[in-house]
C-alpha cells in the first residue's frame, strides 16, 4: 500500500527518545523548553508554547484572545473540524467563510463581504481563523488590512504549514497575525507523535497560554497573589488544563526539526514532479503561487474536472494507493447542522467534491510516484 502520507522516522529520532528515557525527566524537563525555543527560532516567533495536540493549541489560542459565549468567530469552511471546534469549546458562535474553489484557502473577497454585513449588524467577529490548507499560505497581507479595518484578532491555523513562507517571512513569524498554531501529528511536516504549539509575539497572550496549558498554575513569585511564600508554594489562578507535551515527544520533535530542510526539499521535489507526470485534460494540478510563496506541501491535492472524483478515489484505493479527501466542509457535519441551518458555500462545495489528496511524503520514491501517476492517468482515461 502507498499512503497519501506517513511519518519519517530514523535512528537519530529513536536515539533522541531513548536518551530521554534514560534521563531523569520524562516530562516537565528541559527537552520541552529546548523544543519550544528551537521552533520559535526557526519560525521567527518571539514566544512559543508546546502542547499535546494542535486542537489544544487552538483551544488555548481562543482563550488567550478572549473568546467567550458572547463572541462570533469566522472560520475557513474547509479544514479539519478542530479549526471551528476551538471556538465552540468556549460557547462562541461560528460563521464559515467560503474558500477558493481551486486552492481551498479562504476567499478574502467573501470574508470582506461578510465583514461588511457583520458591521451593519454590529456583529463583527472577535477572531478570524485562517487556514493554510495543504501548506499553501493564505493571503496574509490582505487579511492584515481587514484586521486593521474591522478590529478582529487573526489566528493562523498552520497545522499544515510549518516551513512554508509568505512574501519572504516564515509562517509562524506572526508578522500579520496574533497567534499561529502548529500540528506535530505523524503525517505533518515534523512529528512528536502527537503534539502542537502556539506561537505569538504578544507577551500577554503567551502568559495566558502558558498558564492554561498547565492547569492554570503559576510558579513565578512575581506573579503570585500571595507574596513572600516558601519556595514550594504555587497557585492555581485559573481553571486550566493538562495540555502539556512530554519530554519524550519534545526530544522526537527536536530531532525531527534538525531534518526539516531535507523533509521540505523532498516534498517540494515531489510536488514539482507531479505536473509533468499528470498531464491530462481531466486533472488539474496545484498551480504555483504567483507571489513566490513556498508551500510546505503537507498535502498534494488534485482537482478532478468532472464529477468522477469518487470513482477515482475508490479505484485508486482498490489498487493499494491510499488517497484521501481533505475535507468535508465543516458546516456539513451533523453537529454544526444541529446548531443552525448553515447554507452551502459555492467554493467549499466545489473544492470538496472535486479534490483528492494523492501520495506525497519525504520517503516516497520516484518509482512510487511514477506508479501513482500512471494509475491516475489510466483511470482518468476511463472517467
């Protein structure tokens, strides 16, 4: 079987984890801080907090941005459900923004129209969640201009996009946004087995995220309510969560980060090869970004230009090529339909019904890529 993606683990990763297993700290030790520092340095972010999943990172970001049941959050319609769930955890209303029919990234024109209408009703969003789908950067400069005009916080969901760039800046630098979240799930750019991270340049947001990730507990003497207490003393100042990453996971993350340039180079080489291998009237490959932004190519999503996408999906899986679909528009899920009758969005419906994620990962061989491409072309001829 050829998967659409899979982790890349080598002996260096195994040795890094073994070293922690033989150390004094399996959790709450120095590896987590080192991992946070190294990711912050890599992305150009001022602060970072490593947590046990990207979902936790999204939840903490919403808390830091002050989201509650009186708020509305705008979310890109095509993403994994956690991109919207993080707002619902806090009781906020969620509205979905349509996407570009070919990239799946937020349609900024659609967002602007929603903001105009929301301002008329005095219901502007507290936060806009912009997803860098597949690792391709959304138009952050346009989002930033709207952020300044309409006064919302901008949260980058960069679960797919570690290593991607936008106009010369790394995704995660928060040049245009308030907080960026990352995922270290096994199929992402680097992995900690499970894990995530919040990145921000705002010290207040950082302090909130750091505290809530560890039960709401404060150890810093300068921040204690009760001063001049013994060294053992600490305070739970907020009702926080146990969202911490372990040192075992952080050690794996550090080892993986050391190889990220190699991972990205291989992903980009595969992405560059596919258009030459997949020339067919019914297949549209992703178009290179006209702004020169570099994708991390977490996913390689083809557009099938007729209504036979499901036929191609089933036929490829029957041949042992484990393609995937990313994603059912979030508003289509029964939970969200139970909240309100969300209308279908044109771009999101087209993207969902016409895209298919085909294999792309660092250890994929040229032979595998050629075989996948040959199978797709043969099936496309039959569609």
